[in-house]
């Protein structure tokens, strides 16, 4: 996948609208729309960095879909995922393993 597809996917993943990304990144909505459009305009390096920071991912991830390490801050995740992570911190080791097993089982569906 390229920049356009990765950007679309990440916006959907974090539940962010283009206008919200515009406000967070300082890039005009019209410009972001051009990156998301069918013509697939490529952003400048500066714009790509601003977008990646606003989304909590690396530029590398937006460009080619790969990422070395997990650079996503908790605040960049959807609210329901944040709640799950925060609740899991209160669990003991045995209960965390039960939750992990359940999550893996659900993921295989």
C-alpha cells in the first residue's frame, strides 16, 4: 500500500476526521484531501512528518506500511482501545493472560 492507502487506513483506525487531522497537523484540509484523492499527490517531507506526528505513527509507516518499533502513543488510539489498555494495567498477571487468550480467540474469528 502507498501513502494514500496508509493514511486512509490510519485515519479510520484512530477514528479521526480529515478536519481533525488538519487541526492537529497544521495542514489545510484541502491539501489533506489531495493526498487522499484518486490522483494520489505525494506530500512534502515536512508535511509527511506533521501528519505522522498528528497520527502518532512514523513517516515510514505512512509511506510504505512498515514500522520499526511501536511509536504510537496511547492518546493516538481510539477511546475504546485506550480504556482496554488502562483497564488491563489493573489486572494481575494471571488475569492478563486470560484476557490475552480471549483476545487471541476473538481475533481468529
